C-alpha cells in the first residue's frame, strides 16, 4: 500500500499575526517537526510540503487539492497541519496501519456546550477533530479535484458529504493542539518538556 503524505504549511496566520508554519519551536520551524516524525516511515518522494514544495491554495481545502495534484495517485493520503507540530511517531504509525477510507485523531469535548441561543447540548455526543488524518487517496481526490468542497474546513467532512462515510475516530491528545495564537507556542514548549521527562 502506497501512502502519500501532505503537510499543510501554507496560510496567512491572521490570528497568529504572521505565518505560524515558519515559527520556531526548539530550533525548528513548526512544519519541520512533522516532517521529521514522518520521514522514517514514508519515502521522501512520497512527502510534499504544501507552501514550500508546491504553492498553497487560498483555502485549506485547495491546499489539500494542490498536494493531491502533486502526486496524482496513491492508495492512501495522510494529511498533517503544520500548526499541529507535536504529533508523535506512535500516532503516525497507528494512522499508517489503519486501512479505512477516512480516519482522524479527535478528543472528547470536556467543556459544557450550548447553541448560539444558549440551549444546552449533550457534550458526550461530541468530539473535537484534530489532525493528522488519513483517507483513501482516489476517493478524496475525486471528491475535491473540481472545487465542489472548496470552502470545507476538514476532509472528513468532504468524505461524509460526498460518500456518507463517517471517519474512524482515534483518540488524540493535548500534543495535537493547534497553534492559533503566539502564546500557544509557550504551551507547546511545556508539553515538549513533559514529553522529554
């Protein structure tokens, strides 16, 4: 089975105040942390960094489209976000071993949830989707190559809307938190320190 890896390192980083994918964390840019975790398991010719190796798109979905177009074919597509640089090698290998059309890391919601009108909802029914994610390459490419889902914020949503496929949920963790604001880097530094102890 041939797996192609797409690392999303594009985007303007509006809330961050700059291109966070190039922010430094312990001497490396965020995207480099992911590359180094993936490289032992996937040949380098099967890894593309969108925003560096190929041009990024105007939306996340279009950036994924550019990454898939770079390869054109494959059996599996794994998608990583540079903004979630602390993926572990164990998480990478667990995702590589799963052969389902759609899989993602996620964590249960622990906060109380309400709708915009204040109506409470049952939080036990909700999980927060994280990355990395893995998909059947051909199915995902067929679904997004013509811009039908250009505004989608997540490819598990694309697979559900196109094929009715629900993702397999793998329990993630706080190491997969997303860097959104500059202070998030301090949180990651603390996580790295704990992981190395």
